[in-house]
């Protein structure tokens, strides 16, 4: 199953990781998608528990 991330509210790509190190520009897209998927999982858990 695929997801259309354009349906979700925009999210700014992170410029630093959890350790405070700068993220290479090629990796920022992956980091942004990872944040979007984590946000989606949190929303799904809230919906499931409601």
C-alpha cells in the first residue's frame, strides 16, 4: 500500500539529527519522510485507542 504525503500537512525537513549533527542534503528527504511516517503512526494509534 502506498501513501500520498501531499495529503498531510507540510513538515519542514530537519537540518540536524538527534545528536545535533548536520544532515547531508541527500539524507534530509529521508529524514522528512521518516518524521511524516512517525506522525502518521502516532495519529493511527490515537485513532485506534479512541
